[in-house]
C-alpha cells in the first residue's frame, strides 16, 4: 500500500509539473506581448496606393451545409471596398442540402451585377475543407487568396487593410483577429470569447513579438499563392490543415503578419454539442499536426527558443490530457498524502501555474482593450467568468483527451464542421434550427459519472477533515456537471 501511495504522489507531481511548464511558457508569451507594446508595437503597413494597379485577389469561401449564414456572408463579401474588377469570389460548395440552391441564386444575382463570382462544387467531399481549398485553388486567378468560413462577417476594408502588408516579399500570410458577434448570447459564448481573446492577443501577438512561429487560423486571413505552392499546398492528413500549412510555410522562410488591431467578426457556437465538435476537431487536429511536424521542426536549423515555442504551440492541446489525469488521480492522492504524512505545503509551489494563467487571461481580456468598454466593466466580467471558465475547461478535459489520444495514435476521422445558425440575439430560438442531430455518446455519460466522483471527493474531504483539495474538487464537480447538463440539454435525438 505504501508503494502504491508513493507511485500515486509521484504521478500527481509529474502531471502538475507538466501543467506548470505549460503555464510558464504562456507567461513567457505574455512577457513578449507586454514588451511588444513597451517598444511601441510593430510598424503598420503603408496605406494602399489607389493609383497603383491593385493586385488581383481570389476570395475563397469553403462551405458545407450552411443554409443559415451563407447568404449573409456572400452579401458581405460583395460589399468589399475594393475595385470590382480586381477580385473574384469562389464559393467552394460541398453542400448536400438546400445551401446549394441558396448559393446558386446568390451567384446569379451578383453575376448580373457584374461581379466575378462562381459556385464550385465537387461530387465527392475528398479531404473535406483542405480538399476543397486544394481543388478550388486551381480555378483561382488571384495572386493572393483570402479565405473566410461561412459564419464570418468581414469588414468592408478587409482587403485594403491586409493586402498592403504583402509589399514585403517575405510575407506569405496576413491573419486578422477574430471578433465575436454573439459573445453575449449565453454563458457558453462568453466563456469561448474569454479563451479566444487570449489566443488572439497574448498568444498570437506574443509569438510575433518574440519572433516565434505563428499560425493562420483557417479563416479571416490572406495567403500569397506562391507561399501555398512553395510549402507543398493544402494537405488533408490532419484536421487542422491551417496549422499544418502554417508551420510548413514558416519552415520555408515565409513570415506571417498578425493584425491584432483589425477585427473580423464571426459567430461563436451557441450549443454545447457544437462546441464539443469544434473542440474535438481542434484538439485532435493539433495532436495530428504535432505528430506530423514536430520531427521536422526539431531537425530544422531554427534557434532553440523558436523550437521550444513551436513545440509548446503544437502540443498546446496536450495540456487537457494532463488536466484530466491530474483531476482523476487527485482523489486517491488525497488519501495517499495522509498515509505518507506528506507536507501539503510542498504542493503550494504549483500555484504558480494558476497565477500565471490568471495573469495571461487578465491581460488578454481586460488590459488588451480591444472592446470599447470601461475598465471596471471588463474587470468585473473577468472576475466572474474566469473561475467558471477554469471549471468548465476542466470539465471538457475528458472529451478533449479522447480527441488528443486519437490524434497521437493516428486514428483517422471525418472533418465534422461546427454548424452555425445565424443566432446573435438572446431571443432567437436554437430549437428551430436543423443541423442538430447529435447522439448521446459514452464520454457524456462518463462526464456525469466524473461529476459524481468529484462530488464524493468533496464530501470525503469534509468528512475526513482533509480539505486541502476541496476547492479543486469542487471546480471539477461543477465543471463536469455543467458540461454533462448542457450536453444533454442541447441534444436533439432522433
């Protein structure tokens, strides 16, 4: 029994150490981010010279069954403040429902208005989004390719804000920051925004400031066509084709420009099952890309610091595996430390992880000042939402761990796109939308079991007067319980 107790405590310390290293890497990006602004930020690109012949741009819209949002997107693209004869719109339409007819009508409408617009379809959805982009590129006439997912509502000045950066011949990609048109719809959307705000401030801008590898986020960005060709083109062997191509392009010497101050509005998933499908794709795709690209990164001649941050970037999703393991093993550890008479003060050093993440999320959501809100309002929102975010992130760790393990093991699965419903107002009814035929799976059931498991741990801690882990176990109880509740609530079983 004593040997088992030592093994449990050692394993627990190992998982906490990994989490600590991850958090310190995030904190280092925070330092780079702050240093970026202490230095006055990066110089802006020159304004577009209207007298010069503007480069021809192909705007690609890869879609699959998006009947609620596709018309809105096409209308917004047609409003671009860019000469009509200097860009074309290609809807890469893999749809199998009435979306095809909606797109056809929109294409006919805008062709009659003199736009260069086409609907490109495929009989077989080979390679999913990566396959659509690869297939669509052969029809593109543009020197630059702008890409938008169906739920985006790009600004009219998008091309004028991004294209001038390509005057630097080393620039292969320009990525803009995602903004959230339905952030205040529900608790789920607010918590997603909290996390994405960090990625699009501290992480992206911090990597740029530190001269580390960035990523194209799959949408709301522009590629130099030559960059795509030089990097080997779109490949469908991972579920995050955007991250994969970004790494390959940067290893070829191309640079990514990130525009933190320029926003591209988009819709966040509004139901738990949609969020889970998105998380599964991102987590599994991240693991697949790490498996594929890490050996190449470490064989390259990149500086050591750049390799370390590239590794942290590619393995970022793996943090959920360790969060899940830490939570599950913490319950028997509760009794093991009593058996071994371990001084609980030693575990307090790992609070550095929590303090680091608090600092990162505070800056990304309060100090970044990307929304026109008072400091008091932003701070209060952060104070309320961050503990809930922490809890629900723990609650998602089982679901994400399954995705990550599948990714590292090389188990292939389809690209399940996250349906969007054009829901922005609180009064709009999700139940009236289709695309919601989800099934109850074993992970959801197990999330309910884990909620009870950690609730019993809280009760056991109180009963035994060992409350060292009670706050941690309470967060886990709430996290798994909330994920379980919302998953069941948003199911639409046939």
